[in-house]
C-alpha cells in the first residue's frame, strides 16, 4: 500500500518559487532592465486584509519586486478609486495592479476588477483573463488555483485522466480551479451549495479540492482511500488557531497526499502573485 498522509508542503514550494522569481528579476536587472512594479490598493482598515497585504509586501521584498502601496479611506467614492486604477494602468513603472478584496459594500467589486488593464491584472480576476483560461489560452491566471496546480506538479501529482472534485464554486477559487484542472486533463465535478448528496461526489474523488471557508463541510470519512486532498479553506477558531475546511488529523490517514492549514495553499497564493507580476513584466520564471 502507498504511503498515507504525505504532506503537500506549500511553504517549501512557495519559497522555491519566490527564489526563482528573484533569480529572474536579478538576471533581468543585470541586463539593464528595471525591477517589476506591483501596485497594491487597500481600501479601508479590514484587519484580515491588512495581514494579507503585509504578507504580499514582504514577498515583494524577497522577490526583488518594487511594491507601491496605496492605502485609501473606507468611504472613498467609486470615481476616485477608478481614477486611481486608470492612473496605474497608464504608469509604465507598474506591471501589476492588485486591489485587495473584499471592498467596502458601497463599491462595486466587479466594476473595479474590470477597470484594471488585463495585462496588469496579476490577481487574474478580469473577465478577459478568466475567459482566456476557459478557452484554453491562459494569460494571467488567478493566483490560488494556479498555485494549487504548481503545488501538485512540484510533488509529481498529475491530474490528467483522473476524477477531480472541487467543492466550492466561487469566482476567486472554485470556478477557475475547475478550469485549471480541465486544462490539465482531469475529469472535473464542481459541487456547490445546491449540490445534492455531496457525500457521493466526495467519495468518487481521486483529487479532492475543498474551497468553501466552512470547517467540517466535508466529513473525512467520505474521502476515498488514497485520494489527494487539497484544503483551500481557512477559518479562525475561537481559540485563535487557523483551520481548514477538512479535519486534517482525521483525513490524513485516508489521503495519500494532503495540504496542511496553514502552510499548504496559502503560501502558494502569495508566491504565485510574485510569479504573475514577474510574467506581466515580460520575465520568464522557472517552475519550482
């Protein structure tokens, strides 16, 4: 019997990927080029968003990417925010634009995302970039789904021909991850809040990806023996500890490979943002 509970270590792979970005940036600068520039736009003072932005700024420092931070008040108007995005679209020193989500309720996230130049959309959320992924012609790709694919490849896991089940159908993770898996040759089932008999779908998964943000949404007893489990959800428990959507301790003995939370997909998301920014600047980044 194959080993069980092997760890898909996102921290290690993310470190290698950021190192590869740093190498690409250094080589580019040695040839007279400038460092890629990433503009990060944060509206309001949401504590979780503050943490995410701080992580991204630190990653930029490691990768050799210049980060420009725009902190805007919670009550900023739609026109003022769009005007900033227009200015960043025109700025030749900025290769990537990231507007930290969620935005305050009075701002239309779709309109803001659509205003970003697709060539600078390093989050990969612009309808053109999502459409290109759907048409099997990817350009800039959503960071978390691309990070999942990089993590799997780094561990020699090929979804081609296998049955992948994605639990969660958000525009940020579930839907684009399903497109990534289709692109990789998997047979894909997407389960969501209207899915009947979730258990039967989970039991059929050779590769199970759970991205709901609700601890316990998947019973570990449903996981097929020897499946690969990618837990993308993250929640904070009352005692302050972070946990995923799947009970790691109960699922690990059944799974051949499994991501920890934290330390699995999260670091890959940030590292992939660095990769997308470098690629938006025209650099070639080696796979980790």
